[in-house]
């Protein structure tokens, strides 16, 4: 059923019981045309934690004691039919927009929770994929994901989805899972802070709305210049290129 209906009914119930602080998944009514996945969520019954009484289903009426047989509990769950949601929506005069009405209509939604802190270049790279310098791009994306607090395993999962969007030039192959793991590990085990604005992998995705872009270009525009043309990539000074510390290992 449409996520919009389920979210609308759940929000209505939470409002009536005064629990708007409860986190609800999915977090969007629909995905944008460029997104291939929604929000990450820690699934229940994570093997190693179950014996510790964690990630399990509990009895709300009995001090949150875990059900003795989790599988029996799962089998007893009854799914809510869409017809019931429709009745609740109609009875309470709730407004919902069915995103299935026009599958070709553009959908507007907020960036996935947690990714809104990424700079515009990183969001574009994740959304569109890249055509060259995949390893460098992967490393830079991993640095940004770490900076905004995305856990390592979620970063790897995100970058694996991103890799499938890449369209390498010529006969080059798409970056492999092992290469993604390597680049992500470099980013997460070392203290990298640079944004890689001057790197060839990042430049095509730069946006004038980015604060880093404005800061760097403002500084360059205010600096004395002996030439009317911008320097080419081969003429960048040492101060304009990333330091060795910022480079991923080969």
C-alpha cells in the first residue's frame, strides 16, 4: 500500500495519544525519481543480540519482557489491510495524496534523514553516479558520510548502491565491492577532513550554492592575478591540490 496512507494514519494515532516523539518508518511518503532506496533501519532479531534480550519483540503490558518465542509472535501478527486505512482516513477526514495516481508525475520530497548535511556535490554524486575517477569519488563520498555521522556499514551499503549508477568512460569497469570497502576503510580509519574540491572527480559536481564553493571562489576572485584566464588543471599550484595526507591509499 502507499506509504503516504500508512504514515498519515500513524501520525493521526500518535497525535491522538500525545506521542508525536515516536519515530516512524518509512520517513517519506515517496522517493524522488533519482532515489533507489529509502531510509536505513536496524531490523529486529539481529542474531548476536537476541540472547541479550535486544532487537527482540517485547510485551508492552508486562514491563517490556521479551516474548518467549519470537517466531510464534511473528506468526500471530495480523497485517492491516489498506481498506481499513481508507476507512480511518475517511472517518477522520484526513487528507492523503496517492502517489500512485500518476506514476509519471514528479515527486518532491526532503532528502533522506541524515544525508541533508552533505554538500551539494556529494548529494549529486550519490544521486547521479560518476563517469570517471570512481575510487577517488568513492573515497571523498565516504569522508563526507563519516563526517555527518553515517555508520561505516551503512556507508558501505550506500556506496554499493551508488556504484550501480556509475557509467565509466570507455571500457572501464564499475568499481568493485572490494574497492569500495578499501576506500571506505581509508576514510573511516583515518582523520581526513578535506572536501576534495580541486580534484577532477569532484569538480563536475560543484555547485555555486555550496558554501565551500563560494568561499574558495571568493578568495580566488579577491586574490591578485597576472592572467585573465583561469589556470588549467595542469597549472594548479601545490596549495590548490590536495596534500598527500588527504589522498586515499593506492
